[in-house]
């Protein structure tokens, strides 16, 4: 893993009312007290961000939003701006998640706008890329990732990209119970690091954290984290239970 500090991120998706989010956050704070040398992050729904921030304020747990809109403000009913997220306490934002791409029309172009807007507002993007089942069957994994990375980071200088976290989520493994093996995931992570080295140089590529997302659970986290280019995980379902999530954060 080089000198990269692991990051275990929980994406709560569209789960948990405010009361449930508060209770979950409290329990996570308590259970990850002993987790050292690993960053732990949670991403509740918009409605619970401010509430969760108050609960985690004194802890080392980080806070992310699940999406944003790239405009500063305006007549965009239902959307949330980067500045709103910062003022609510977020340090990170998930951008380009496969569910946003599949269900809500997210494209490489909108991902790029959102990454730019996040960076402009000092929010760290967790930039998601990944191929579908069909892409993998047709041996298109690497060409799909090439395009997503290139277009998502279009126009971003090295200084802009410095804090980005990349998350590789094979779409065929999200919520399906299928997981890439450690070796399959490692192959793609190494490829992504190579892509970024070509784009931004070796120092950047070596310091950038690349997370794996796709049915991560207690049974596979240890083998995934043993891989040299896997620096953490973006976890969906298994992050909803504080006990499970805290154990995953310890790679147990």
C-alpha cells in the first residue's frame, strides 16, 4: 500500500431517517475509537448530514455527501450546492456513483463538472468509476475505465487533482453479492494507478488512494486490503450496521 493511509467509507444510500442516522453515527463513533491509522468516513442522506456532523464532531470520523450540483446557487429545485455541503459539515462528496449513472442520467461530462465544483469549494471528491457486466464479458473493462477517468478529470491540473480519492466499483458486483476477487480488483487498481501516472506523474499516482467498492463485507475485506494497490473500500449495504462497519474498518 506504500505510504497511503487506508480509507474505509460507508455510503448509506437512501437508507435511514434522521433518528436512525443519529443512532447509527453514535454507535459508529463508539465502535471505531480503537481504529488507528485508517480513515473512517460515513455518507448519510442529505437530510441527516447536519445532525450526523454534530454527533461525529469530536471524533475522527469523516463526513461525505452522496452527490452535489455544480452551480453555486440558483433556480435548481431539489439540488444541493457545494457550499451548502461545506456549511453542513462535509469534507468529502461521492461523485459519479454507478447508481447515479444508471438511474439519474449522470454522464462523464456531469461528473467532470461536479468534480470541478467540489474542488473549487475545497470538498474532496470520491470519484467513482467501473464497468458493467456486459463490458466485462466483452473485455471492455479497461477501455471503459480509460474513458471514465479521462473524461471525469478533463481539464484538471495536477494541483486540482491532488486530494481526489478514486473508487473502483465494478457495476456487476454492486448489491449483487458477486465480488471481484482480490486478484481481479488488484489488476484493475494497478491499471488505474498506471493511467493516473501517465496523466499526472509517478508521485501523484503513488500517493492517490484507490478504493474498491462492490459487495465488500466481513468475509472479503482482509483479502482485498492485502493487495498492494487497494487502499480501502467504499461500502454500501455492509455500512448500515455499525457493528459490521466498524469490524470492516479494522479489516477483520
